[in-house]
C-alpha cells in the first residue's frame, strides 16, 4: 500500500511540473508573438513615413494621390477630399486607410480620422482584423510607383518605339 501511495505521489508531482512548464512555455511564446506584432506595427509607421517622404521628394503629390486611387479603387475625388481634410496624412496614410476600409467594409475617412487622433496604423489594422502583410504589399506597390518611371513618362501610351523621337534602325 505504501508503495502505491508513493507511486501516486510521484505521478501527481510530475504531472503538475509538466503542466507548469507547458504553461510557462506558452506564455513565452505569447510574449514573443506580441513583440513581433509590435515590431510590425512600428515598421508600418516607419514605412508610411518613408513613402510619404518619397512622394514629397518627387513633388508629385497629385500623382501619388492618383496612384492611390488606381491601386485602391477609391474615386480620385474622394481621395482628394481626404487629402484636403487631413493634409498631414500623406499618400501612405490615405493608402493605408483605404486598404483597411476595403477589408473592414468601412469608410476610409473614419480610419484616417482615428489615425490623425493618435491611434497607430497597426492598432487600427488589428482592431479591424486586417493583416499587416496586405497593407505592406500595397505600400510596396505605391513605393514602386513613386520610385519608378519619371512623371513625364507616366501617362504616355506604349507604342513600341524608343522614347526621345529617334527611331531605331
């Protein structure tokens, strides 16, 4: 009987220790995942500043707004209205607001207003279950548009000929 009691005691203690270790490991994983999400949110704010600086540098905010409209499908006049209401948001902020609105089925202006009032883009995206990868992919496209072709070549149709007026021989 004594042997049975010791066996039960050892089994109970070992199960208790195993469960405690598993809970501790789960907490560490949760903390690591939260740090990763916070890092991605900070990166999103940084990316937005970079894209906005690129749009300002190119001096083509009108072109950037056109690119946002084309990329998101939001009408150009609505994009211009958001820009007029929130001039400090920049092209990236308007792009992010439109992407969140498209996924969350809301109005882009409401998300832009939340951001202007101090809430971070990552938090707004998380509140609306919008993956940060989707926002980053759209920012990548906008950044490529802004870094890409010079503004004078943007609206020209493809003709198959060299630019500059001199035909190839």
